[in-house]
């Protein structure tokens, strides 16, 4: 694994990426819950090198993959040759994810664990993201794994409302 977020990939590194197993964890195939459907932990920031294996695996769940949307500032510049898969940039506020769409309109939103993440923190992040009941936002998952600083929550002042009684009083 390369260290640093802007390491150039040599031919030998690219070959090692191709030969290494894909690091992808998906929630069970059930109705979607939360902000992400699982996590992808690529081995580099060279999106075009990383996508082939991801698309091959996700085809079993989505059918033919037609589009991948990604945070452009998180990856090395992308050169697109004549491909059947359309690559598009996400809005700037959508960080730490990729959206993969199939030809029938189904899509998966995956948390992207930084390639340079330490093993323990990366593992924690993918396990949190792939939990069936997980509903946390991508930044919160990465913060819980120690990969992003924890942002203090803003206090929300709510008007006081009486509590509704849901049980019969004891007699």
C-alpha cells in the first residue's frame, strides 16, 4: 500500500493493485437504510485504475454499470477513454462517497475509505458502513473510525412539547 495521498502510481504499483483483492463491504441485499450502502477501500487515488475491479463486482448486484459519480478533488485527475461507463463529478459537499448506477436505475452509494488509512481505522470504517442498521453520514463514520476529526455538534434549541402518554397508567 502506498503512503501519502498524492503518490504517483508506477507500473509495478498498478499491477499490484490489479492483483490485490478488492476491499468492498456491502450491507446485506435488503431495502436500503441510511446514507451509504457499504464501503469501498481503494488501494490508490487513481480512480481509473481502481474502477475496473469495483465495476466487475458490483455488476452482480446492479446489472451493467452505466455511471460512477465521485468527488473529483479526492482523486488524481481522471482521463476517460471511450468507455461504456460515464464518469461524473459529485457536488462539492458530497465527499467521501462514490455513487455507482446500473442500467436499470438502481444505484449504490459507497463510503470511500481513504487509501492511505491505517489498517485498524480502515477496517473499523468499513465495518461501521456495512452494518445493516447503520444510518450515519459518511463523515461521521470516518470520524468514528478516527479518520476524520470529530466535528462538535451544534446545539439545537427546540420548543418544549408535552410528552404524549403511550401506556395506560398503572392502577
